[in-house]
C-alpha cells in the first residue's frame, strides 16, 4: 500500500507531499492507510483538474486563505482540497463513492 512513497531528505519530518500521484516524505514510518487515503483523495482531485491546474489553484487558494486567516497552518487547513481530504481521510470507502469535483463543496468556509 505504501509503494508509491519516495523518501526525500529535503521534506520536513512528519510531512507528506503528493506530486503527480507520487508521495514524497522524509520518513515513511508514520505513513499509514489513512495518510495514503488522504493522498489518494488528492490524486483524484489532481486528475479532475488535469494536474497542473490543480497545483495552480492550490497555490492561489493558499494565498487567498493566507490573506484571509493570516496564519500559515490555518490557511493550509482551509484550502478546499485539504478540507475534503481531511474530512474523508479516515473513511477508507470514500473514494469509490466520491463524486467528481467534490472538493468544490468545501470551497466556502463554514
């Protein structure tokens, strides 16, 4: 299940980054089925937006959220892609029943 993880020493400890469906992490010992599920949700989002627009939207939304919340972590947690992935990361049956562009439901902060 963790076969797509590539160890990268430049990644901060405890972080995983999904780059075109490949997961980059410094250490894989903490990566479990829920982290993989979270990242697979991101991969589904990327495919919907044909990858490059996903990253452009992600960065743009992060900048908007940073201006809105004024804190890096809060801005990150309120990116629509992250909101969907965190909301459903522990639901291992979510991806098969996920509707396309579900992240749009998380665009507006509650």
